[in-house]
C-alpha cells in the first residue's frame, strides 16, 4: 500500500464518519438510558439542569398516549393538528406540568450503543405551540431516545431541543413508561444528576399515581424551611465539576 493510497483511504474514512455524524446529530442512543436534556448555550441568562428550580422538578404529569398511531407508522411525526386532539395539549394547565409522549417505543438489542434515527418524534410546529401557548408546561418527556423527528433531526438550530430550550423547557428522553400509568392524576419527581455546566445529564423520573382509577389527583407539597440559606452554598459533596475531573 502506497502512502498516497493510505492518505486517500484515511480521507474517505473521515468523510464517511463526518457524514454519519451529521446524519445522526439529533438522533438518539438508547444505550445512554434516561437523561435530561436542556438546550444550553454558554451565555448570560441561560440555564442548565443542575439549577432548575425544585418546583419545576416536582410536577403534574400529563400522558399523551399515541401508541396506536406509532404502531401504524413507526417513524411518525406527531403534527400539531393531530396533537390538539388531546386536551392536555389544547389548554394551558393551571400548575407546573410535565408532558409525557408515550409512543410505545421498545429498545431493540441491536440498537444498543448505536445511533437510532428511525423512531417517532414531534413536529417543529407542535414544539412551537407548546413553548408559546402552554406556559405552565416546564418539561417534555418521551419514551423514545429523542424528541427529534424526521422533520427536525437534519437541522442544527431548527430543532425540538432548540425551540423548547429557548423557553426554558427541559426534555427527558428514554423514559420507561409503565402500562398502568394513567393519562392524568399523577405527580412526577425528576431527579437529574447535578453535573455543573452540562446540558445532558442522567436522570431518574418517578411517578406518584392513584392506586386505582379515580377522578382524584395525587397531592404532594413542598415545605419551605426558613432556616435554610437563601443562596445555595456550593458543595463538593453534591456538585460534580467534570472540568476538574478531566483536567
């Protein structure tokens, strides 16, 4: 093998890698597990999961069950017109709410540690509607590895993450949705790993639901302690700075 041939092969290899990366830029990797994502840009006024207010992590849960539609079209793009059939998306809730889109997506053993693009997702118009009209929706979750759809994943700025992130709405992906979870009445507690200055962190999502079908809703109250300092003191016990670890 000549030197020229070697360089040509290397060039072809990196070209192929770059093309694959661009194609899978906004797709999901199911092997990463449940994680919280917030389109964080390192600029004044932006935020990231580690500093999301507690009252936005303990929220009311609204489940949008579109498993029937996803079975017919596994790579469906949930449009605004179809989504507005659900009252949870048509009207602004009265309290902080997490929207959970249940597509019925299942992880295939062949998908582990690979980038998956053929899966259902949201349309850009639907994300815009949520960001502009549902002021009490603080988070959007899905059982798929990504909220991006065929309509948005080829872009770098016109994405679901971009439009929701600009409004401070966090996203949780790869949620394991239990079949018995009702569409309403539950509360959820999101527990992101407190990694400083990171927009994608491992997360646990727990739902508190009624034990049987009822019109009543689970209620959990947050108690404010006056003796606690108003400003949270930085602690190496609870905060993890990757820059320190990697340096």
